[in-house]
C-alpha cells in the first residue's frame, strides 16, 4: 500500500517481524526499546529498532484494530498489544501495578449495547499461548464504555473475567482476520468501582504503575 508512509509515518514494507501496538507511549518507551526513527503519520505513529516496530495508535478499538488490518501486507509475523487495563476485583496478584497477559478474551465492544446494562460478553479467543514469564495469565474483556464498566461487574465475574481494556478484542479479531498471531501484555491502572471514575484513577502516575511499565518493556526486550 503506497499510502502507508503517510498513515504510519513509515512505509509498512520496512516494518520488523514483531510489531508492538500501543495506544499511548510509556515514559522512556522509545529509549528502552532502542527506537531512533519514531515518526508521526496520520492517524498513527511508528518507529523501529533492530528487533521490533512500535506503532502508537491512540486509544480505542477502532484505531487499534484498523492499524492491525493495515499490517496484512507487511513483514509483520507477530503482534503484541501493550497498554493498561482495569481489574474487575483486586486480589493478591491482580492489583494496581500488576502486569498480566491475556490467556482468554471476551468483548463488549459496542458502546450503544453497553448502555442497556444488559449486554452479554462474547468470546473472542481462548487458550492463548503464555509467552511472558513475568506476567500473570488472565481472562480479559474489551469494553465499549469505561463509564459503564461498573454496571457489568456481575457479568464479568460470571464469565471469569479478571481485567478489562478498550483495544484487545479489536487487535485479536483483526489479527485473526489477517492471519498473524497476537498477544497482549497489559498493566493494571485501576480497579473497577462505581465511586471511582476510570478516567481519573487511570491517570495516577504511581511508582507501581511506572514499575509495571518497566516490566513490560523488559518483557518485550526479552522476546529476542
């Protein structure tokens, strides 16, 4: 595709075999992943090291999913989504700053359906391979509304869902569509509760979250 340089900042023909999809940049992400040529396209930005290509999409399922679809004719052979998620319940192992990898995935992607407070999570992927030794295998669900998350706590628990995010189901569905395997490595930025707004709790730049981001970056470097 001739227009991919405008879309990603670089043509997809020069992308590496491993592509990391990130809705936003972590502090120090470019330095830690040794990415020197990071450029802004529209709507995405990208850059590569000797081992991987980082693609920053912005938050949301549509952008992340479309970025993956555009990788169909690229050298990419492996996709890793990284970013943040919310915990359904805080436990000894799943708490603020914990790092998880998605082993099974559901979705409630439709914003409009979530407004009914009665939508049902639907399975996207199951029995996904465990690739990262320092990340807890977890059951995830991607949602269409952060504001409505607390209305689905009972449904999340019924389906064994432990963490929720915005992008994973779109990334996995798109990766299945183009035939490239995907995985997701996320850190817990908040715990779902009706009295704590996710837009506020997720902004806290705590030491735990910073350490979780460093763990994710080290895990990504450990793929090679």
